[in-house]
């Protein structure tokens, strides 16, 4: 009986390792590529250490349907937090998100994009921009829900998530694992995503 339990535990551990290991390896490889190395990806994004599991908060899609972070599990997710309207900075970041995803070519389907509005449903300026970004999900929520989201994306020694104009990267297990500051280089994001997608076959 003990032998069966022991084998059962071993199988469970192996199963977990099978799914989790690729993400861990991807982060380790990313963090240890030397400057000037073949992929030249070091320091393009700021790693969140340790990676932070996102807790589900009920938000609303523009269609009115409920949305939770776990709805996007099993894919990589680029997230931008902004207002219900979209200004010049917002427009530039959404453009970089779109182009960085498309640059992955056949692998781009492993990446989703999410816009979290902190001030309600999308207004005219954002709706106009969205016409150029098919597939980009936009969500909003009650003030208590949005405050809960903002706390989860608050990074140490960084501006508050509501006004930071940062791009956030979430792994296929729902962990916030990297972010990019306002004005980030899209080429750097492309290189980082190429490496992460190559090393990790999950998502």
C-alpha cells in the first residue's frame, strides 16, 4: 500500500514538473543570457522576482460578459493599464504590443493582449484606436475591482500601476513575471518574447 502511495506521489510530482519546468527554465535562461550574446535579450524587461500569481478579479468585457485573469491562462498575455480614453502614449504602447506580437509570426497565436480600463467602458478615443487592434480585449470594472487589480500590478520602487504606462507580461500559468517601462523599445520586447516562446513550449 505504501509503495502505491509513494509511486502516486512521484507521478504527481513528475506531472507538475512537466508543466511548470518550461516556464522556470524560460525565466532562468532569460535572466542569464550575457550581454552581447546571441539573443541579446538581457535587461530589455524588468523581471518580477518572484513571479507574482494574479488573483482573479471579476471584470467586464466591452460586450458585458464577465472576465477573469484565469480566462487567459495557457497563453502569454501582454497587459496595458490605462484610462477609458486613449492618448498618444497609450496609442504608441498598443502599437508596440501589436507589432511585437505579430513579429513572432507563427508563434503569435500563443500571445494575447489585454487592455484594463481604470475608468469604465471605452470612450470614443479608445474605440477609434481599437479599430487598428483586432483581437485586443478591453475590460473594465467597479472601483473596488479595479483597486484590487492595481494593487496586484504595483511594483516595488515603480510608479503606481494606474499612471505608470507600463506594459506587463503574464506567463501561461497566470504569473506576472515581467514589465516594461514607458518608452520601452519594441525591438527589445520582440527579442524577449522570441526567447521566452522558444524556451517554453507551454502556452
